[in-house]
C-alpha cells in the first residue's frame, strides 16, 4: 500500500485541494463544498507543478471538466 502524507492544503471559497506526498510522487485530492470530487496523480511532476494545480483548482482555473477528465476517482 502506498502511504500518503499531507504536504500542503489550499482553500478558496467552496473549493479545497490537498497536495499529498507518496513514495510514487505527488497526488492532489480535490473537494467542492467539503465533498471529494476527485484525485489526480502527478507522480511524474514536480512539487511546484502539483501545488500550482491545487491552487488553480481553488481559483477556478482548473475546471470541474478537466478534473473529471484526469481524475482517478
């Protein structure tokens, strides 16, 4: 099992994103109004890339459509 640890958390209005670290790399969990809406794996990306993706979701740049396209859950 891949252990996940919280690296950083972003929040803006009703959206929240949690950047998680794993042995495989970074993953971001996305939430809308407290309900989990998906997780995107950024295993081959840098910490900065994963953090930017999380912030972009909270500010509306990363859309629900994009999240649905790339989310694993």
